[in-house]
């Protein structure tokens, strides 16, 4: 079975997320045992970032910001769609909390709707999001 990193690298809808992981130490971390849950924004979502464009975040000078952003979309542990509960809060890799909303059979993470779900790899699971969400700075 492929790892979650291999699945991400092969998915053209997550190619920007994959490029970002390669520019950070997160790629190495996601190659390890895990398990991890990836909440990957699709390319269109990442291309709509407002403060800095995703292309600007890929520049070496912005590596810390890129790492902070992407690690806000990675959870430790394996969370399948049926594991998510309404108003549940889960810690992201960067120490922030994401909030789950389940309403009318639709699940969203910090207001971002899950498009594709439960793509399992040997070391975790991937869910694709329709848009990015603000990744707060941990206190």
C-alpha cells in the first residue's frame, strides 16, 4: 500500500500541496510511520490565498510561513470521515485546533468542505478540502 505522501504526490489536484511539502521538513515527517490525517486543500484553494500567494510562500525566505500553513492541515492520528463529530476540536501538527462541523450530512473543517474523503495510505488518510482556512499561530 502506498504512503499518504505517495498518494499526495500522484494526485494532480494536490500538486500545489505536494510542492509545498517538498519545500519543508514536513515531507520527511509524512514519510514516517504515522498515522497522520491530511486535510489537503485542492490546487484551486491554494491558488486563492490572499496574504501571500502560494508561489510567494514557496520562496526560501518564506519557508517558516509555508511550514506553519501546511502543518495546520495535518493531524496526528488517523481520522476517517465517520470519526468526525460536530463541534469536535482536534489538534493540528502546528499546535492549533481545527473545528469539525457536521451538518446535513456534510462535514467541514474550519468552514472548508471535504470534497474527497477517506483516501487511505499505509501511514494515514487524506481528505481533500474545497478551500483554505486561516491557520492561527499557536500560543
